[in-house]
């Protein structure tokens, strides 16, 4: 829903210069801001995901190194691998306190360059994930902001559509970096995120990945529906119902973070950012619902008064 004062429903014909205006007023600022936030995540020591360990919410903590000679591929012979600050990778050894499980210490250890590359990929995975989260939260706050500022709140506005598109982009990039954390990029490695020994992973790692996959599918669906053609074909009412999957998407993101042990990293700034995002969306939606109902009540009262006045004539 557009925050612009002159926003129009996107099922109406667009002026020829509308795409250029959206590029300058929406896409470019969103892309630039997202890039700057990602740079901050990569450069500020406080946001170094390597310093925050994670544990399995079902079986207790299990931080461990990559098995020597495995090049970062996922292993399922021991406790499931974990993630650091939102990236899909087991943590590196920290202060010598976490050793690989017995029997996995043979072979050639990763080189310093490999360790550094994995650390960078992990930080990129974490950063892009939180950029996607911020953009997703923004799509859920634009509507309440319009109501609060007494601006037009169309069924479909270009600003929310464009922010949603960049949410999808950031989500896909997050998945790509998360997969590259583990090196080989083979299809078998992708399956290791979801299955082990022929059955679905049901530990913290597996459930986190399954919820992430469900969220990615919803993002793809919402992106496919975010067009004038889809709005005209489905009609506004049906289109709006499908777009409400955005709420389910946000819930899946929160559950995804929960299964990746966000509550076990309470000192992490990423945990604080997640909490701020959840509170902002819940409060914003609550205020939006209250304002919408109040506005609807006023309109109903005004309509009843007009009808009564006409009947009295």
C-alpha cells in the first residue's frame, strides 16, 4: 500500500512515465538502503555472526567445527550442524572450547582462505536474511502508516508492491549465500538441509530449513501475483486474500529464526533486531486494525445520517 499521497490502485491504467517514477522513488532508494545496511552488517564487529554460537532447541547446545577435510559440507553422523546468527553453517571453533566429534578429526584441515571465505559467506547469509526481514516488516507497516497519516490506502499500491519485490530478491540472495556456505553446491548438499538417512530432518536444523523453504515458496508466489495482470484476472477481493499470505510469511520467518536458536543467543544484536521487528509489526497491525474499524464506523454513521436526512424530507 503506497505511502505516497497521490497513490492510485494498481488495477487502474498506468501513465507512461510511471515505471520511471517508481524506479527513481522506490526501487533505487530501496536497493541503496539495503546495500548500505548489508555493508554495516559486514563491517561492524558487533554484527560478526561468527561470535554468536547457537544450539539445538531440542537437544541442547552443540556448536562444532567443520569436520577436517570435508570443506564445509553438512554432516549428519553426529549432532546436527548449527547456524550462526541466521547463516546456515556450523560455527567455527571459538576459543578452543568446541572440538569436532570424535572420529572426525582426521584428514586435511581447511586452509585459512577457506575458513575466511566461509566466514564471509556466513556473514553475507546473515546480513541478507535480516535485510529481507526488514523489507518484509516494511510491507506490513505501510498500510497502518497510511491509515495513521490519513492517506489513501488502496487495495494494491506500488510502494508495497516494489518493497515486496525487493523482499523476494533479498530472500533469494540469502538462500544462495546460505547454500554457498557449505562449499560444493551439489544437489546432494542441498538435500542435506532437509533429509538425512532417507527421512526428513526433524531436529532444530531441519525444522528451521523446512520453514525457510516454505517461506521461500510463499515469497515466490507473492512476487508472481504482484502484477497488474494478476490483479485484473483474480479481481481485487481474491487477489487481496492471496496477498494476506504475507502474514503467514512473516510468521514463518519468526519460526525459522526460533528453530535456528535465536532464543539461545539473547546477547546477539540480531536477536534484538528480530524482537524489534516482531514488536513493530504486531503493534503496527494492531493500530491499523483499530484505525480501520474506527474509520469504517464513522463512514457507516455518516451514511446512516445521510439516509435518515433524506428520508425525513
